[in-house]
């Protein structure tokens, strides 16, 4: 496994596979989350992605659960581990800190720092846009957080091409902190959520791209099959929806054919396809248990042929 090979995001050196933290404090309890984090970092992985809202959608949760678990893990493992991992989190969608108004964004950052038990966030995303706030104000607030040393690099997720372009222009015209990365919804069964204008901007502006929903809520792991009962789980309904489409079934068939040829899993193939796409720096994927992690960790070692990439791309069209 070559997770110790690094990709560049601004001043940050990151793994070619990012560990998603959405499951921590949700479908993975604290001991299991610690085990996943230990296994990932023990294999050379160094970037953990979370958000302040994870997992407010769960009954009894309020948001901040994932950050809290990661913070407890960082505190338990000590400063040497903190200095060797890249922590990415997001603001703008926590129930108590909705939107990107300057005071809200600053308060959200302080909340995240406290939950993460750290003095800086390595990569700080605006999670969802807030069109009631001018981009210059958003960038200005983020620039202040960078100058204060609370944030190292800034990034955007779920941002329109128009607002992304305006944000980059505001940074350039005022000499302020600039988005270095974009986190779009992108995978083999959701390509139009990124390909097109967003991808063009990322390429033109040299933005690092870290797709979320890389495995389509588990659908691209191959555990959902036509005519078979869907596995139970928190994301099962969302993943199973893809089975109802011709494209979903074509993609599954192509994934299985390529996986069988390499003696690997469908999840590894799906992530390898994503990693091979122009502009993609590193896909983000999460796992509820350590035993699901090897399929993700195998991604950097799987080199798909041009024919295999074409087969998968055609099936997903």
C-alpha cells in the first residue's frame, strides 16, 4: 500500500486516499472509530475529513459528534500524531451555526477547534454556500482566520461555478487567502455533479479536488445486487436507489468485471477510477469498521488500464 505517497493541497501534503469521518459518532462508536483511525494512520494515511454538522441528522445527536470523537483520538494519541495528520473540517451547516455570516463563521471555527482539541484546522471548508453573504465577506473572514493561525488553508464544497469563480477573483483582487481545494459530489453514478463547469474551473485554477460520496453511500462497494435483498444499514435506502436504474446496473457489472480481473474489490476499482480522473487529487471514503478498510487502502496500488477506465466511464454514461 502506497498511502505514504503524498499529494499537494496548497502547503499541505496529503495521502492519495482521504478518510471520511462522517461515520464517527454515528454508525461507528468511539472505540471502533479509534480502531479505524489507528488502522488508517498506521497504514500511512494522514488526512481525515469531517464537518461540524456530522451527525446532526441522527436522533439524539446535535452536530459535532464526529469532531468530538476525532478530538478525543488526537488527545489520546498525543502531539506527535497531531503533527503528522491533516485535519479537514467544514462550517456553515451546524444547526447552531447556520450560514457564513462573519460572526457565525468565526464562532463555528472556535467550536470546531474546541471539539477537535487542536489549535489549528489544516483545511477549512465552507460546507454549503450562503448566498445572503457576499463572497468578499466570506473570503475576508476566512482570511482573518488564516492570519490568526487558526486555519492553514481554505477550501469550498457545494459551491456553484459562478460563486466559486467570484470567490477566487475576490481573493486575487484583494490579496486574501484563496481556496486551494474543492470538495464536490462525484462518483461513477454521479458525474454531472462535477464534470462540466466546476471541473473546468478546478483545472484552470489548479484547485485540488477531493470528491465526497466517492462510493455512492456504499452502492459502489458491490454489496447491492439486482434481485438480492439490500443489506441493512443507515445508508441502505439511498444506495439501493441506484439499483433501480439501468446505469446503476451497468456500472455494477463493469465494476465486477474489472474487480475480478484484478482479484480485488468493487470498492477499490470505483475509487481507483475516481483517482484516475483529471483534476482529482484524492477521493474521500469512510468505513464503519477496520475490516472494511483494506479495500480502501488498496486504491493507490490499483492501476487501471485505459481499456478498463473506458469500460467504466462508458458504463456510467
